[in-house]
DNA sequence: GAAATATAGTTAGTAAGCTAACTATTATCG
DNA sequence: CGATAATAGTTAGCTTACTAACTATATTTC
């Protein structure tokens, strides 16, 4: 596994950043593992992590324009275009031009997306349960609270 | 900001997954915000999040083959190829064929990478400090511990 | 020692992610 | 009303991520 490279007279960079001590390091890794695990679970159903998130928001809100959906997903509208293109290609969603504002396109889940969605919820619950194994309810609660704090710290103005 | 779409006779998907209650939801968002904040900080120095991570590991280990580096970064070797191609193009690293095993290529940081690295460490420390504002040392410690637990839960076998 | 197997790196194809620039609408201001 | 500004969606160009298939070396096995 760890092939242990000796790194003899290594031209090491001067400064050293102990990133294993950083919350960012562990947060990024854990989040990566979560997305990985969920992706693996979703793959057999022919759907990706982001596509599942789209269906999730549509399940909550029913029908959304692309900017509104992008803002909920915390991604750029331009990024969403590609995701929706592929979902439309696969018959999971449809785009309808809004009558009141012809710039807007309303996204809604197709009938066959409903079949997929039921299974997706299963996958999500499974991973979610696996993630918190060995943690008490109190710990999970504190964990989520801290995550919200961190998110708030970094989200604000982000400059 | 929130344009509030009424979603009148919305064809809602049957089941509903309350993902705002899931640790995954908050973890992914917080991690995203972290990478975003760091990327913004790094951008003026012409370096990306992943490229900074490469330099970080080279600072720790001195010289690494691509598989070893990829395994430390928790990404696929094939993904690393592109990252290193761009870093080599930008003169940040060099690839040297190992004498003992001609399949291996040892990656080392270039002299000019050292100048960049000093500034990168600054950026990383800044974001890291901002992330934990309003949290006690105890809370941060518990947070990291929980993240490690979650990572362990999800990493194992991931099937 | 030659054949089979494993390993290191690469390429190709697909799915995201971003910014910046563009088109088509709608809203606003004078 | 008409010019200007704002907004919704898209496209183009770049970086990152994956899997699967490929090439070149090393290692194992017979």
C-alpha cells in the first residue's frame, strides 16, 4: 500500500504547512468520502450525485427556475446548464418556458424520475446512516452545529 | 435573492428526503465553502487548490512518484496526470524518471515553486483561521475527531 | 529463460466546476 | 415612449474528477 519512497536528498520546499492539523483537511476528505460513497450507491441507478440533488430540490419545491435551483445547490447557473442538459437527455426532467417571464425556464421532474427518486432516497439514507456509525445523537447534533458555524464563517463575503 | 417561485400545481416527486437534516448535506456545503474560500485566496498567485495540495505533500515528503502522490491526495493517478501536466507547463514541478524503476517518475518542486509556496502557506493559514472563528479549542478538537470517525465509516470498502 | 502477471504512467471519453462573454428578454429611468 | 440597465439562460475555454483501455517496464511463475 504505502510504497515508502526514501526521498533521499530531497529539494524540500522551505516552509511546511501541517495541513493534517487543519479542519479544512479533514473536512474536505470526509466530504469527498461521502460523495464517493453516495456516487457508488447511485451509479447502478444511472444517476449522479448532482443529478440526485436536483431531484431532491424538485421534490421539496416542486418546480424551479434554473437560477433558483442553482442558488439552492450552491453552484453557478452556468454549471447547472450542463447537469440539466444531461438529465433532459436521459428523460429525467423537462424545461418549460414560463408564461409570465419568457426568459425563465421552469424545471420539473419527469414521471420516470419518480421511479428513480424512490430508490435514490434509499441510497441516501443508507450512506447517511453509515456515516454516523459510532456517534451519539448528541455528537451528531454538535457536529452539524459546528458545520453550520464553519459554513457561516467562510460563506460571508468569501473575499 | 430568494425569488420565491410559487410552484402552483407542481408535479412533486412522491417521497421526500429531508437532506437538510443529513450530516452529508452540511459537510458537503462546508467543504465546498472551504475550497471556494481557499481558491479565491490562491487565485491571485496563479495556483489552484489541487496544485497547492501537490506542493504541500512535496513539502512534507520531498519527492514522490505519481501513484504515491495520488494516494496521499486521495485521487486517482489518472486525475493527477492532468494536474501535474499543468504544473509542469507552468514550471512548478519537474518529472524525473527513477533510475531504479524506469516506470516511475519522481515529482519534485521547482525552485520557483518555493516562492509561491511561502505565499500559499499564508493563504492556507488565513482561511484555516477564518473557518474556526467562534469555536473553542475543545469544539475544534471534537470536530476534527468526528470528521475522522465519519471518514473512517465511509472510507472502509465503500461498497 | 520465456510466459504470465502486476505495476506506473498515459490517453480517451464523460461529468462536473468555474469565469467571462454572448443573446434574449424584462425592468427602469429620463 | 425610448435608451439604459438588469436578469435568465447559454456558450466557450479552462481545471478537475472518474473509469476503462492502452504502453512500457518489472516481477513472478513455470
